[in-house]
């Protein structure tokens, strides 16, 4: 099961829905670890150092920064992007599949866009 870092802009209703299906979900919130307000590259580096995959809605800045880290040869733990307009039920269902069916290693230096 994937270990996640939840971006501060991520919808908590989706997170609650995933947790109801996967009570053992291993996640930390950006705010919970004192990184609220930090720039995306710092969050991506923290996630990589701590074996976590970033879960975000932020396509505009998080994705370019993730790509930049990869191009610079810096290891990146991975990013899962759920566009804000994704219907909640679909986001929950697809996240559950991704979290259960993939390994941390598969996500290294990878950006996954939902819905599937």
C-alpha cells in the first residue's frame, strides 16, 4: 500500500472517502508535519526523503516542479494528481485502486493523473 503526503490544498472529503475504504491508509498532512506554506520543491524533496508520494490537486505548479526535479536527476517519490473537477466518487474509487495496486517503488519519478 502506498504511503502518502497530502498537499494542503487537497479536498479532505476525498481523503475521508478513501480512508473509509482503506482504514489502514498511511498518510500525513503537509500541515501536520509543519510544512504548510512551503514551496512545492521542498514538499517533493521531503516526500522523497521520507518515502512518501505527494497527493495533490495542483497541476499548475506541482507537476512542473516534479518534472524539473526529475530532469535535474533528483529522485522524486512520485505524485498523484487528482484534478479538482473530478467527481468525488470517481476520485475515491480511482485513488483506492492506485493505492492498493501499486508499490512505492513503481511511483519513483512518476506522475500519475486521475481519473484512470
